[in-house]
């Protein structure tokens, strides 16, 4: 029997717009046989972002979005 993967809980503050995007994406990925949760969308996004970074295929607009996000917090 395979070991259960350890998991960690992460709490993050997001905007209403980001929450709406998560909801919309989860809805679009879901189908009658399988409902996708917002948490699953976040986990998938983390994996996809990591793969892009490791392959050096990160779209430039992602870096701009990250830079803008950092400026909004200050």
C-alpha cells in the first residue's frame, strides 16, 4: 500500500477578483462526472508554474504580473 503524501495547509489572502477567477476556472474544468475544487485549481497552478520555471518557459507576462502584485502590497 503506497504511503499517503504529506500535505501542508497554506492560508493566503486573495482579492475578490482572484477568488472569482478561481471559481470560474474550477467551474470550467469541472464536468458532470467530476467537480473540480478551487483548491485543486490552486494545486494545479502551482505545479504548472513550477514546470514552466524549471523548463525556462515562463511567459514574460507572468513576471510582469508578479512585479505588479508586489507593488500593490506596498
